[in-house]
């Protein structure tokens, strides 16, 4: 009887040992791991080797847990069978289960794993050498388990790639950690704003921050240097897209500083800018701003040309455009003061056609709806939020889409409790829109 109890206690301690090890090693923070590594010695080396491949370490721990847990339960069952010979098999099985399960759960899992998590550094050092010895000893068994399990995992389309090799976290998890850092005072509001900006860049497509092609200052490739100098000086731009034959065909970027270095002889002034162009960097509309920022830094360029699926010039994005998403508006001595923000007067507001739909929804919709009175405020706000569609980025484009044709100046159309009036056009482009509350039938064209 005594031998059985000693064996049961030994197996329970073995199970607890591996739970200790798992909880401690996987709770080591990166600074703790680096600190232990700098100390040197056999213990540090063992910890480094164990954590160098977390997938193998987990397999070793699970293998040991299964071996000792099954052995523990089996010895308890045999011992119970020995002392309860006249008891029915089902009753003996239930008694064995009632003893093995709670003791194994509490003393073999919960208590040791909790202790390991609470004291990771101390326990990791204590268990490193024996655990590493066991880890090496079961290498053939572990290899067989990984081979078989890997076959089935790959059959279901999963991947045991390098993510399993280290302590990686997803961008969503990192975003949650940033929020926790602000709530706990680790990050201040400015640091939180900057961190959130980096997350926004990964979801922000290039077309969301680009300057549309229609607003871009461009030059033809056959313009003479003398004339180009005057036009560049007049516009005050430092990097200008250059097209050949038609504006959709961008063939290069003209840098203002390249013009400054030009040898201004009579012969050279008659030359065309095509002789001093730089290669354009083309990107699709859907290019994430975060990835674009990294590429611009890698290639050491400051401007990218956005093209649509048909290869037509759609707009341009500069390094400054991306950085402004992080830090806000960047101004220098050459910056033109911003337009005066639209204000609601007489229950109506006049906005530029190039205003982003998101900006209107966030900054101006409430002010317009409020002018109709509090009793209708909720209904108007619910109905009048402009949908964010891929084909419409600006209010001018949205109103154009509502009409389904090019509207004339002065034409009106209703949408969700609002009336949009085309105040002015520039060619085929709606340049100004008046927005007020539709107090009559909503959705009618006048």
C-alpha cells in the first residue's frame, strides 16, 4: 500500500513539474529573457534553447503531461481495485475518477501553473536543466509526434510557420495593448494618438489621402526648360508629374531642385524637361498608406503616382500626405492658409465639392440637422448620414451620383432629409454645394 502511495505522489509531482515549467517559461517577458541570457552559464543556455522553438517545447510539455497524467490515473485505479475487490467495477471506476480528477486538476495543473506565471524568472532557472535533459531525451518521440500532427494540420490548410517560433502578437492585440497603456497611464494622449495613427495607416488606402489628378499641377514632357522654370516658380511646387501626349500618361517626375542645377545657357534653355526627369513610382489606388510609407523610405523618394485599374493617372500621394495622417496638418513658410471652415447660416451650409464625405458626416451634418429643431434631429441624423462608397469619395461625387447625370447650376436634389443644391461648377466638376434641411418631400429633384 505504501509503495503505491509513494508512486502516486511521485507521478503527481512530475505532472506538477511540467506545469511549473510551462507556466514559468512562457511567462518570461522579453527583457527577462535578455537579462537571463546576458548572465551566461548552463542555465541561461538551456532556457535559450528551450525557448528558441516554442512549438517543440509545447510538444515536449504536452507529451510529458499525457504520460504522467495517464500513469497517475492508472495507478489510482489499480490501487482502488486492489482495496475494493468486492465492489462493482463501475463503482470502483467512479471512485477512482473522483479521486484522480480533482487532485490532478488542483495540485497537478492549477497550483503549479499559477506559481509558474507569478514567479517566472525564479522557477525558469530552477527547472531549466532537468526540463532540457528531458526535452533532449524525448527527441525521437517528439519528432514522430510532430511529423504525424504536422501532416494532419497541413491537410486542414493550417501553417506551422515561423510565427510559432517566437513571441509574436497580432496588430489587433497590439492595438488593445496601446489602449490599455493609455488607460493605465503608461502612454499619454499624444503617444496614444501617434500609435493609433500607425494603425490607421494600415487600413487607409492611397486613394483616401491622394491629391486627385484634376487638382494636380502637371507639365507636358516637351515643354522647354525656360518656360518650365517660370511655371514651377509661379506654382511653388517642388515635384511635378510630367505627361506625354495626354495627362493620363505620366512619364516622369520633374524635381524643382533639378531645374536649379540646370546649366542655363542659351542652348540648354531651349531643351525640354524630358532631359531631366526622374522615374515615376506607380502604385494602385488600394495601396495601404502604411506600406507606401515604408516603400517611399526604402526607395528614398517623396512622391508616388496613383493609377487606376486601367493605368490612368488618378492622383498623387506625397510623403507629407502620409505624415499628416500621423501628426496633423504640416505647414511651412510656403503653405497657403486653409480655406475658412464652412459655417451654417440660415439653416444651410455651403461646402466645396471636393470635401470628403467622411469629413461632412463627422463635422457638418449635425450642425445642418440641428437647424431643423430638436424634435426632428434624431430622424434627420439617422436618415442623412452619407454612405461611404468606394466609387464616391467627395461630396461632389456623391451629389453627381444622386442626379445620375451632370446637373446644371441651381439644380436641387434631396437625400435622407437634406437638400443638395449645385451652387457652381468648374467644367464637368461640381465645385460648390449648398446643403440644407429638406422641409418638404424628401428625395425629390426640383
